[in-house]
């Protein structure tokens, strides 16, 4: 089974900010309702999780930080990075940003 999250189709085309309290479709909500569970399932199946970032109206940095830094805290930064495929044809810089959030304070080059 292939594990894929296409944020625009599976979550929203208009991602919000960091927390539930900031409004709908927050990074916290994305982590809680989709990202964490799918990543856990993919790890259990020894398959990588693909996250397709394309097709939205954009992302607040707080959304990306909240979702992916929480994933790294839950599973460990190296485990997350080694088992994640990020797709971002529209804004390739988001991939580097997410890598920074995953490895925040870990000395990644």
C-alpha cells in the first residue's frame, strides 16, 4: 500500500496558521487528524509517507513548523526525514523549510 497525503485534496486548499485557536485548518489540526496517524501507519508498513504540498493557496510558516516539528518530536528527526517524501513543484523552498523544522536544533547542514 502506498501512503500519500495530498494536502489540497485530503485536508484543505487553504491551510491556516499554527494552532486550533488561530482558526480552521491549522498545522496542529493537520498533525492531529492526518499527518501523525498516516506517518505511523507508513512506518509500521515500512513504507515512506509522501506529502504533496501542491495545490493549496500557500502555507503560513507556522502551519508547516507546527505539523512537521511535532512529527519530529514524536518520532525523532532522522526517522521522520528518512521516511518522508515531500513534493512541492509550486514552491520548492517549502521542502528546505520543512527540513529545517524537522531538524530544528539538530545541526543539519
